[in-house]
């Protein structure tokens, strides 16, 4: 297929490589030029504007947040580059409100808008093993399924409305954030009785919670080392804000999310913005007077 | 070894069977006589009072809560039945305060008190695969390790103080309860966007959280069926209260535990006491106005 | 003075009357024409566009929320109507972010922007007894003080930055909302022991909390009558959102505000949007299983 | 009347003086002898045991907490000193559970038990202006009303059950604690925008909240001076625990109380146990990274 791809960060770049390997032609655009060279070597065509990347049968975007999406699509012309009859797959995690807004804007231009945020980090993306949470027009979904099969191990379908897959992704993020906070609180509690964080986390992630989410964040807490960050606390706060906004729009009280937001703010206020959000353990410790 | 065993409920009975199979002699006592017959058939000796069961080299107790322990040990004479030089392994989940109190009382009688609460439900107990969280005098721990090897797959050691293993167990329980609540909130949020609880739970427990804790509680939520309860909401509330008391004694704020307590009370107030505590999903739904 | 006044709702209209009585000339504009007749009779001059109202020595705006302000000032031309050297006093409660944005936009046009949200409801506005929370350029504040003296009993100064008076107002609103919630929780608790809400509220507002905030909301709770609303629950939610946004921008965790938001959402989800936000007592009762 | 009075702390001593002034004969007992001299000078008769003080027509107790009450009444014989036909007025703030337990114990001895906790601090007690929250057998209440008239400005009746007046008092305490926390959060938020705590508190306690509860705690926050404590944070934590226990017994979720408990624990963990509980402002500031 003739593809466009916008957003070549840590996730986007390996996804493009997989698409190229699968035989697709990919025109790429990125705000900074750093990631381009490797992709060009692998066969991608670099273009000068988002609008040029958008002139494709299917455009995929993988950007950091609502602001980046707005900037590229509404201010820098990517939306106008999309041609009637094409499909735009937005794989970024965005707010439900933006998903609805974009969907309507695309529809008015005769373009199908597909939401397809993913579960999985860089290594999973590189292996083509992402879990893809997708919603959008049924025909468009069917049309792009071969691309999903290249990028992910499984596609989970959530219907036609653009915001639904976003809501699914944000709900998943709430669970990840809650897992971190529960690990933080529980290990601080255990610490109050003299149990080292490493000992508690070794036990709990070997018994009840033997999965990467708990093991990965748990290891950071056990080592009390949060840099370089896999996912920065400031981004975690942004995600929890999106969760709360989604809850507000659907009139769903989310008390765990509320606690998370307050604790993440506590972290921000103590210089933890660039630490991994596993450093919620430091918030928990600090409140308990643990040095 | 000559063993005594007090508390033959759903956990205690299969544990006694495993001890008998391993060749130990076990004198058993239980408040009600219902479970006795099968154990006698398997070789246990039933005795008429807790004190008689306590007259053993090692006494194991597996009772429901602080109240039951107090009743049997302080009011009904089990403590007085213990002989100097023996060991009492309390495998019940009790408060850190009671653990400290019992430890001192035992010490004054020349009896070693070992805390050894477990992770695992009935089927795990029957298979001898419990994870045992143990603390107590080092010599006593070494002495009873062969029994732990019969009952569990692994023993996790948390030092000498009686309350520490209790704190580890309560910390683990906080994580389980938090996992349930996060699943409840996240699936209610997803539901606010039209995603069925079953669909969301299928996705999340197949991807990020593919472990029995999430899968088991998730299945109950997906089926919206909470009876018969694996663990009653009223008992969940009791456990969270123990968590909060442990936090208070160690001056550890636990905001997730606080949310849990309020939500469990909400459940109690709506007739969910005898439902499995996975029915926190109903609390979450109810608050969001979902029928 | 030659004044313009935009926003003639329940608060704005009596404020204009007071300004007219004090001898000022006032050109008024409102989205709907309903309130105009009485004001014209009292001497106001109605104009056809926001921009015409803005062509004054001092423009006062009293609108409902950020959206209304944006609509009138950014979309409908009021901002462009303002002349260099004039002052715009925004007495609406708006977000700290909008205050900063407006301040910069005004400054670039040579117009002084003054934030001056108020404490007090309709009857207080009519009596000219508002408490005015003001921040803005010192010279501009001095210039408009005679107007504040007409509208209010006291002006509280909070410095030069446009967002500071907004933050003061939002902080005050957090306290009002917290007073309501504490009254709700406490009276539900008392109710759990058979004390009627009316009896508890009579006692507490006659003893420790004998002030209108508690007495007024308390009376609504005691009567369980929340319509017509003095301040709708949906607007309360909007205010708490502004509080939380202000907290987030300043990295201040606000756990009471977080609880409030979840409880207000619970109210929204149960059809209480148009009830007075004192109906938080119904949320509290509902969670406790009280019919 | 022939009275006994147990507990001569800062509240009890001036209450005894008022009773003496009103012409009653009062036999007093206190754990320490420090307060006795002044009361003997004023006409009180000091006795050597709680039981001797209890041998009166009406016994009044004013002790610090459940532990003190249990110690004096159940362990040190005061209960046994009470004679059939007498009345015991317990004016201490105790748990609803203890009130129920004591009521039953008294009833079995033919003694009427009256709960009568009070609103008001030392100066209010000295002036005989307490608000008395009373519940108990109607006849007993009528019989002791002349004593209430000496001690207080008004008696609020809450029916026959012993625990109800306790619940009313605890509900009132929840409101006081919530007022403090709301003042703390709001002033920290205002501080995030450069408003001094003193300026914000001056404004808010001069406008919406011009009552001693807010003014008194507000002044301590504005001065950032919390010692000597009017009411220690550690005692505040104890009170909030009683509130939460009362809520749990009646199945009433109390999210504000839960936040309070976590924040008070945070204070305890940072050495604030002996500071006035108005120092919740320090918790709030600390979380926001304010030095």
C-alpha cells in the first residue's frame, strides 16, 4: 500500500520499519529530522511537510499528545493534505474530545478516521507485537487490517465511534497507573514494618502479580532509580488528566484516578517531572516520613 | 512431628490432609464438628478442646479473624494448653496489633510464636502450593520449615518480629483490593463509552494483566455474578480495615485503601455484604448511574 | 464615568442599576434582550454589539464562564472594540489560564485588564455590598476604585497579575464547596444514628457554624428541596474543575477538591444537574443507602 | 444536688467551679492531684478513689478518651461505685461503641447513663456557655437538666439511645476538621499564585466565614505557629478515627474523613503530633512543595 506516516518517535520509527519490511511504500514526516536517516536507508521516502505525507492511501499518525496532533493536523496542514477516500489511522493516545472533533473534521472531507491506540512499549512495537485497540467505520477498519497485522499481534475492535478506542486505551492506562500506586502504597506500608522495598516487591511480583507491568515498575522502585524514564511522571499526569476528562464527559466518578492525580502533582511539585512515574513510590514514602 | 491444628475451615482442612499425607500426627479441633469426619478418616485425631489440640510439639492455627483467635486462644484456653518449648504457627491473617500482643503472651509462657499468613485460596492450599509469609524467632522458623515445605511451594522470610509477616500479608491484600477497584473503575469508564464490561475485561486480562487475580475477579464482573462468593465483601472490608490500622500504627497514609474502605461501605449499605468483593464493580456502576 | 457593561444576568443587572444610581453613564449589551427594558428605564443605553459597549472609558463584564467570555470577547468583537487607554474589568469567575491569556491580549492593545471576581449573590449585589477580589495594574486599580466603591462594601487587593484574583476567588469557592460537602457527610452520618437532618443542621448552624453559607445550604438540605437552584450542581462541577485546573497549574494537590469532583459527577449521573449543589447531601445519602 | 465529678482537666475544672457556684455539693476525683487545690478552696470535696466520687446522686465524667473512661470505670471501680437510682452523665467525647457498651453496663446496675458531649473550649466552659448534646433516658435527662443549665447555654436533645449524642458530637467534629482542611487547601492554592496565607485568611474569614472556628484556626495558619496547641494533631487523628468508626458502624462512606485521616497521618509522620491540628496547612504546603 501507499502509506504516509507522521511521528517518528521511539514508537513510530520501529513501526515504520515493520511496514517497510512487509513491502509497503511509506512516505514519512517528522518534526525533527533526527530519526529520518535510518528510515530512508530502510526504504522510506522523507517528505517536507505533513500535508505531503498525508497524500496517501492510508495515513498513520503516532504523535505524543493532543497538542502535537492539533499542531500537525489543524495548524500545519496535514488534515488538508488528506484526500477524499483515504483513511487516517491515529495511533496516538489522545483525549476522547479530540477524537470526536477529528472524526467529524475528517468525515466532512470524505476521509475515514480510525482510532487505534496501542498497548506496548518500544520493544513490543519493534517486534510487531502491539495490541491494537481500534474503533472507526467498519469498512475502513477492514481495509487497514493488513496494516494492523503487520504492526500488532492482535486487534481489539470497539465499534464505529472514534472516541471508543481512546476510552478503552485510557481505561487501560488507569489500570496501569493504579497498579503503580498500589505497589507504591503497599511497599511503603511494608517498609513501615521494616521490610525492604526490594524484598516485598520480589515476593509480590513472584506470587500474585508476576507480569511485566508490576515487575518492571517494581524493579525501578526496588532500585529507587527512575532515570532514564521509560515513561515520565509528567506524561503520566497528562494521561491521568485525559482519564479524568473522559470520566467527566461520561459522568463516571473515578476516585482512584483522583488520588493518582493528586499524588502525581505531589511528585511534580518535588522535582520528579522527568523521573519515571514509578517514582510514585517516592511520593508515598515522603508522605510517610521515609527518607 | 506431633502436631495440633485449630481451625478446619475451607483452608485448614486441606492443609491438615497434606500434613497427614506427609506422615505427621495431627490432633485437630474445630468450633463446629462438620469438617471432622473426613479428617478422622484420613488419620487425624479429634480432640474436645482447643487446649488439648495445643498440647503438641507444634500447634498450627488457621482461623478467620482477630475475634476468632481471641476467642479460642484467650477465652477458650488454647494459649494455656501450649507447653513451654513448643511452637505456635498462626497462619491466619490477623492485625499487626494482635500479632504483637500474642507474641508477647507466648513469650512469657516460653512458647515461640510464628506468624505465617499465606497467599493462595483453597485449591492452592489443597495442592500444597501456598506462598507462606513468615516471621518469628529464627530457631523456631528453622524448626517448622519442614511443615512449611509440606504446605507451600515457597516460604518468604520477613525477620523475627511477629507483626512483620502480618504487615507483608496485609500489604499484599491492599494490592489485591486495589486491582479489583482499578478493574471496576476502568471497566465502568469503558462502559461509559459503550464498551461492554466483558469486552474490556477480555482485552485487559489478555494483554497487560494476564494473571489469575485480574482474570478471576474480572470474570465475576464480566458475568455480573458474585454469589457464591469466593471472598465476601464484608470480609474484604474487614481486611481493608486491618490494612488501614497497620498504616495508622506505622504512620503511613494510604489513600487507595481509604477509597477502598469508602467504596466497600457503599457496597455494604446496598446489600452486597455476602457478595464477592469483586462486586465493587457494582459500586462503581451505581455511582455512574449505570443500571 | 462613561462605562460599558456586558452581561446583564442576575448579577449584572443590579450592578448596572447601582452604577446608574451613582451617576455613571452606562452602555449595556446582553446576548438576550430580556433584561434590557428595566435598565433602559433606569437610564442605561442599550447598544447592538459587544464592540459598541466596549467603546468606553471602562468596560465591565459579568458573564457566566470561560466559554461566554471567549465567545463575546474573542469571537464577537468586544476585544477589538476596546480602545487604547481604557480599562476592562472582568468580574466574571474565569479560569486562571483565561485570565492570563486575556491579560496578554489586552496589554498588546494598550488596554488595562483588571480581574475582579466577587463574593456575594444577587441580593448582595443589589445592595452594593459585594466583596471584590481584585488584581491588575496598580494604576488601573486606582482608577476604577470609585466604581468598586459603588458595587461593593470592600475591595481586596491581590497584586498586579491578572490570574491572582481569579485564584483567590477559586480558593474561596473551594471552601464553600467543602462546607457543603462536610455538611452533607456529617448530616448523613448523624442520620445513620437516627438524627433527622433538620435537627442536626439546626444544631450545627446555631452553634459552631452560624453563617449564611452553612445556614443557606443547610436549610436546603434540611428541607430536601433543591429547586429552584441558587447555584446549579452542574455549575458547581464547572467551578470545581476550575479549582482543580488552578491547582494543577500551580502543582498543588487538592484532595478535598478531588472528592468534590467525584461526588458532583455522581450527582450529575443521577439527574441532579439542575438542582442546587447543596444536593450533595443526596449523593451522600445515596451512597449510605438512605432513601 | 449531691454530685460526683471525675476528670478535672482543662474542661472539667471550670465546670466544677460553675457547679459549686450554683450551690451544688461536688465530690471530685482526678488521676493527678494538680487541679485539686483550687477546687477544694472553692468548696469541692476531694476523694481518694473514683468509686467514692461515683457514690452520688449524679456523677459527671469528663475524661480524655475511650481508654481513660475504660480505665476509670471498668478497671478502677467507678462503675461499681455507682448506686442504683443514680445517673451518670458522661460528657467526654467517646466512641459510639463505648457509649453503647457503657449504657448496657449501667442499665444492668439500675443506673441511668446519659451521653452529653459538649461543643466549646475552655473559655466557653468557664463562662457556662457550652452547647450540650444530650441523649439518654427521658426521665434522667429531665432530672439533670438543672445541671445542664448551669454548665451550658443550651441543651440539644437527641433521643434515648446512648450513642446518638456521641454521633452528633462526632459529626460536628467532622465538620470542624473539614473546615480546617478546606482552609489549608484553599490557602495553599492561593499561595501557589503568590497570595500570602495571612492575606487570604484575612479576606475569607472577614467575608464568607466570619466565625471563630475559621478565624481561630486561620490565625494559627496565618502565623504558622501551632504551639502551644489548643487541640493537638494527635488528638485530632483520634477524633477522626472515631468519626470513621461511627461511619463504618452505620455503613456511611465519609470521603472527607478519609482524606483527613491520611493527611493527619502525614502530619504525624512529620513530627506534628504535638502541634495544633491547624497545622494541616503544613501538610498541604509540604505536598505542594512549599517550604
